[in-house]
C-alpha cells in the first residue's frame, strides 16, 4: 500500500502527514524536478524527475509506479492535475489509483473563466469576470462595476502575475504585456478557505474544514483561524456534489454582507491544509481508507473552533 506524491516541493508537512498515516502499512514516495526540494527528503524514497512538459514525462511517472508498486498517486501543483486525470486509465492498468477529480473538472478549475461561467450557469455567487477589457469598460461606464479590480492570467495558480487595478491605464498596460489576462471584480469581504475531502468510493463529502484567513502571502494562507458555520458547510457540500469533485480539494470563498461567494477551487491539497490536519481533519487517513477499498463515514465539521495557524520559516540541511 504505497503512495506517490508528485511535485512535493516545500510541502514537507503534507509528506510527513502521509508518512504517519502509512506507517506500518506502506511507503511514501515523493518526486520533484530538483534534488533541492526539501519535502522529498521527508519521504521514505524519492526521485528527481523531468518537468511535466518534457517529452515522455508521464512514462517516467508510470515507471516509478511500477517499480515502487504504487497504490495511489497525487500531485501538489495545479498544472499536473489535468495530466494525471488525462492518463487515469494508464495508471489504472498498472494498479495505481489517481487520487483526484476528472480531467474536465481539473481543467475547469485551472481556467478561471470556465469556472466563472459554470458558477454563473448554476446560480452561485462569484466575482464578475471579463476576458474582453472593452466589455468591462462598458460595464464601468454603465455603473455596473467599479474600481479597483484584479487583473490576472485566466489560467494560473499561486497568485502569479496578479495585479490590482484602479483605472483604465493599468488595465491597458497589463493586457498589452500578455494575451491571457482577465479582469475580476474585487470582493470586499472576509476571505475563507475550505479543505474538503470527497470520498473516492461513495462520492460523498465526508470532511469539511473552514478557516477565516487573517493574512495571505504569495497566494497562500499565512495566518488563519478555524470556525464553523452549518450554513457554509451546506453551501460547500451542495456545490461540491453538483460539480462532481473527488478526493482532496481546496476552495477559496468570500463572505460579503452575510452571503457566500465562491472564488476559486484547487482540486489538490492547498498550502494551508496543515491547519486542517492539526485541528483534527486527517485527510491522509481518508485517502488510505479509500485505497484499501473502504468508504469513509461523514465527519463534516469535526474539529475545534478558534484554532489559529501561523506559518513560519524552517530550514532543511543537506550534505551531498
């Protein structure tokens, strides 16, 4: 019963948590493109692999799965999620389960305009978005939207290349730099993070952890505090089941004037997941149960409120 964690990077805690769950049951194997990725040294075994865009990359991963008798595989970066889902059948043929959502959902989550359209079509509150800057300018002129707004790549992650714009000149400048930009409404409210596990066997939402974000850094939650709201749990469960996600997902939500807005979905472990784990939501155990053929029971909101998370720097020393 072995698990493979791809693109481990600096997610040392995630690797450590899997080692706890798999202790006495199987091994944890990690990969990264660099041998200076600290998290790989917390795994039982590790491999350095090519970039996901390299020819034959997926064959390298399949070979690792065969060699290490991998039962389940997952990635910690957005661009690789679609690649795994796209090759799910190839993994299944060698006895490896891809832990995650379908190719279509991974693509929709990565494409912010596609997600926006889905949310609108299904009646969910979300930040209004535009790919056409002139359509946005017309909405400003009509009084339908006001500055500031966010300008960002419509396919991207980790808050890379996101800028706040207070006027037309900034938007024109940013759109001239690249051709994949979009404009998104600024939601002035409390930002919330949700760590959710959808059972890979039953398809049911079995665990939800929510936190109010206090401080963000480089697109990840730096400080947060856990809280509970049954209405929010019901809102999340409805959305997740309607969309059809599976496995671990991370949802960004805003609370504005008492209403919940969905911002983004990452169908993987988010950077703030250690908060959920340390508060009592062990999703590694849920994954292990599924890989062993057991469906998990529902334990939504089974954690303490008022638990604070504060990230700080640590170092890994390696002698080569």
